C-alpha cells in the first residue's frame, strides 16, 4: 500500500521530517507493518509513504490495511491525496 500525502504548513525538508517521521513510527508501532518514506524525498510539501504487511488470512490483511488508511486519513497535519493497494499471492 502507498499513500500520497500533501503536507500542511511545511517550508523545509527539516520540517517535513518532523511531520513524516512520527507518522511512519506510529504506523509501525500501532499496526506492526513495515513502513517507510519511499518517494518525493526532495519535495518538502509532498510525501509518499509505502507500507507492507504479510498475513495468511486475506480478511485480516484487508482489515489492517483499512485501519492504517483510516488512521493516516485522520491526521490533521496531512491531506491524503491518494492510496494505492496491491495484493500479492501464491500465484504471483
């Protein structure tokens, strides 16, 4: 899953880090997923966060991803522009 985010009143890459790092850390801590900033590192008002999770149960995986998406969408310091999901299975 990846999130395309527009950051609020951010005027430098240092300020961007102070917004993005807590989001990444909380997703990791709260939902036990692998997560990192994966794109738009040179743009200070945009961020792309990538998230990965593994589960033997598709329903559980969809629930975790739904909760992550709702949590990011509720963050007041960012605007969620788009979300992309891709599932991989045994046939891939």
